[in-house]
DNA sequence: GTAATTTCTTTACGCGCGTAAATTTTTTGT
DNA sequence: ACAAAAAATTTACGCGCGTAAAGAAATTAC
C-alpha cells in the first residue's frame, strides 16, 4: 500500500490513470467497463486502498445497493439463522444488507420501515410480525420500496411471497404421527402471532379427517413472542386438566413444543417414543435448538437454504426490473425424526 | 399532512418559516435552537412529514450519528438479547444503531469492520470473536473509530471494556455447588473461543483450592461456535469414560451445558438435585434458553441490563469527548437456581 | 430603556460523487 | 484496412446538506 492517502475519486482517478466518470461507472458495476480498464482500476484500489464515499454515492443514485432484511424477532434463532442466510446471499450478489428486528413490537416494525425508507434501499426482504403488524404502514411501504415478503404472508403485499408450505408441514408430520402411534392432539396459541399458525391448524384438521380420526385442538392463552413460556404455562394447565385425549401432541411450532417439554419435565411426565414414555411430542419449524431438547424434538424443518435462496433471487430479479405478477412460493419441509415422537 | 411534497431542506425551510441553516442546526441537535423556533420546525415536520436526506447529512459531517453494534454470532440468543438492549439504548440517545454479526468467522469480522469504517460511525460497540479475531485489523480499527469493547476483552483495545466479572461468576456458583453437594468438576472446551473461558477455569481452580477440594477440569475437543454440539459430543465421551470424579458438573457456559444435558439424556442419566438424580449440572451465562432445558438449568446470569447500560453510557461519553484512560468494568452476575443443580 | 448577548437570516461555498453531452480513442467485424 | 461500434475522456452541472461569515433581529440583563 502506498503512503499517499487518496481522499476522493478525483485523486483516485489521477493515480489510476482512468477518468473519473469511468471510475464511477466501475464502482457502479465493475462489469460495465472494459476488461483492461477494470484491471487498472483494481490494481490501483489494491495499491491505494481507496473506497468511494458511500454517502456521496448514495446521495445521487436514485437506487442504492442497500437491501434491508427485517425480521420480527432476532432473538429467535430461527429468524437469526434465516437472516444470516439472506445476508450472505445479498453480499454475494453485490448488495449491502442491513439487518433489522422489530423485536416483537408492531410500533418498532413501523419505525424500522420508516428508517429503512430513508436509506433508499434497492429492495427489502421482510418477514412481517403478522397479525400485529400495522397493515397501513406496511402497505404504504411496499408501494414505494420493492419488498419481498417471507416467512409469513400478509395478503398479496410486495413483489412476491416466499415461505414454507404450512399445509404440507402439518399434514406430513400428522401423517407420520398417525402411522407410528396414537393420532396427535394439536397444541397451539389461541391468538397466534402470524397466519402460518392458522394454516397449520387447518391442515391438522384436514389430515385428521382424512385419516378418519377425531381431531382435538388445545388452544392456550398468551400474547406476545414468549412462545416457550406460553407453551410451558399452557402445557401445565392442559396436562393438569388432562385435556389431551391421546398420548401424542403435535405443537404448532417448535418453541411452543420446547415450553411444553419443560412443562412435562416439571410434572414428571416422560416424553418419547419408547414403551416407557407416557406421551409423544412433536414440533414444527426445525428450530436450531430443537436438536438439544430432552428428548430431542421430532419436528418438520423449514428448508432454510431453499427459502432464503428463492427469496433472495426473487428480490434481485425484481430489482433488476423483471416485473412479474405477484406470486406465492411455498416450499416443502423435511421431517426430522428424533426421540420425542 | 399536507399534500405538497417537500423534497429538500430548502423547501422545508420555506414552508416552516425558518431559515435553512437554522433548520440544519435543528436536525443536528434539536436543543441548539430557541424553544419557539423548535416548535415551529416540529410543527412543520408533523405537517409535511419531512425528513432530511441522511446521505447528504452524513456526507459533510465529520462525525455521523451512526453507531455500529458488532457481535460474534447473532444466532446465539445471548448476543441477540444484548444486542437488542444496546440497540434500544442507542436509539434513546439519538443515535442510529446498525447491527452486525461476524457469524463466527474471523474473516467476516474483519470485513464487517471494514464496511463499518465507511459508515463513519460516531462509535462502535464491539464484542470481538476473541481468540480467532484478527488482532491487527481490530487494532487498526479502534485507532480510527471510538470503539467500546464488550463481552470479551482483547488486551486494552478501544476506549474501555465492559463485561461480566468471570471470576465472580465462577467463584460464586462454585461456592454454591460446594455448599449444596459434591464439589463440581469443570467442563469446558479445550480451545475456547474467547478469554472469558480462561478466566472461568482459573476462577474455578482458585475457588476449589480455597475450599480445600481437588479440582478436576475436563477439556473437550471442538472448534467453532457450535457449543451445544461440542458439549454433547464431549459429554458423551466424558460420561462413557467416567471422567467425572464427582456427581456435579459446572460447565464453562450455558450452551455447553445444554449440549451436556442432551448427552446425559441420551445416556439415560438423570440430572437434577433430587435424591433420585445421578448428577448435577450447572452452566454460566444466564442464556435466554436456560430456563427451558430439562431440567431447567441452574446458572449464573449476566446482568444484561447493567452491561448494556454501562457499555452504552461509556461509549456516549467518549463520543461527546470525555476522554478517560482505558478502563475495564466487570459486573457481577446473579445466581439463578433451577432444578439442574 | 439601553446595552450586551443570544439567536436567526442572508449569502456563499464546498463536500464527493452521479450523470449527461459531446468528443476522442480503442476495439470489433468483415 | 476501413467503417461501425464500443468504450473512454473532457467538460460541466447538480444533488442535498454542512458550515462559515457578516449582519439583522430578538431576547436577556441590569
């Protein structure tokens, strides 16, 4: 690295021997300049360690290279994991991702979108809070910014939706449970955070009917995003009152299942699929933590990789101007058999 | 809101009746203008929904209002939780926080800092990867940007360090375990990710000596940040080989403990403090998930609130120019008694 | 009420880069 | 080798705001 400190593109253009507009063009898209020119510029970048001022860059460009990634709750490893995936894909595609979390709070979600707007993002990958989201501010946002909705759909907002096929999820795992033991009861939140839960309940009802079993849904109280605690408290109540009509419980999601497992433990109820176990518990999501519960949780897992790939690709296409009608992509999950069911 | 769309500060200055330089002053610091002026401006903001262009703002200011928050692994709920805390404090103090994760990768950590630099942040709250961090790039970074190190200290880098008192952590919980049963063995990673682990081991050795017990450290293999899996695999090996000389195991951190609990489960070993339990297991960190293990994990918890408060305050003071000699603040943890020990 | 002080206005320039237009140079096709 | 096409250069302006300087206006002090 040379000792002369380059402070702007003008100076850089001088030392690199390439005119400033061409240098500017290069930074906008390295492939847009001739191969030999590109090499000269990159040699100079290497030598002088020059990087253009991103604020000055973004000020004039109508479209920046910024991409916002918004999740409802970053403290949930599921969202952390998918956000990590998306982040990497954005970087690989030459964008500058920025991570945001609504922390379970609708007001914060609105605020985050408000702030995002001022970053003039080329696009946004948004997993909405769901039921609690402020519909009007979401609507206003997606009008102005190319937004791909993932994880949980909100009407036909944005350019497309990419998520998991909740119907497949639940029917698949219900099928498994029915084939390997007593048919499952369904354990869920009474007022779930997002519409995925409704689909899963409906799919459970459908599947049970198809198999000729009597469905039983236990809906527990609880607001907010403390699913484990809701599952634990609700589980205690349901267990104490003997609300489960069979020895098998399918939870609406893994976090609820984790709470339920804790409740079972606290009541001395042995969970598993062995003969000595009293009940079987299964979850849904393939939560990063589900491997380490006791017993390890049988679940049906999101295809993290596929979801993030489809979501990112769809957004990048839209940014590049490939307009397509709104589309919903729902990917299948994979059953993960462990000891809990 | 009026229908006229204000597109820059010039226009806003016209409709608000305040000159542009004064409006600019207001956005730089609302308290720097006269009370009556401030009200006029804020009324106009409300009416016209104007927000200054952040790129243009940041371009000329030598110091922005940006604050970077960098953690080693956002998928770890511990870091997610503390990041959330810090984020909120930054917002409350009028800064614009941006979240970054090194995702356990030293190269990514360096890259994140490189990108952060171009955001000209007023300051950075950095929890380094630790042992794996690239010392030289950290050093270069903290020279240029006011950086507060938290969670895991790296020499005397940055403006200060704020974290937990690992010596107090381990001596406190070791004391508890000794008083309530057999003295603990210490379960850790052979090559831990950060220096906190070394302090904890040392503190364990000190405490055991003080109590007149023979210490026993079991160090398990494993690289990276998959602590649960490392704990599980190492736990299996240690349990099979009967390496634990007492019935009590203190883990270097909660994630390791969670893995160990899974190993115990998989070997049919009952964990708890009751008479029917075979061993006791305790962790350290107060991991958000520790409440929901089976049995719920006895641990010693970081004071998340205090750590984030001290860290944020120290950074804000430094940004405001209060230069103080480098200082290390280590906060005590609180013992959380649960069923596992 | 007057002077001192604070705050605001006017004027003006610059930051670093995007980008458009006209021109020149280089590359490509045949 | 020559014309056509592609890419680079020169020139020039603008983006939205920070900020400095000088003077006018409003507030405060006494």
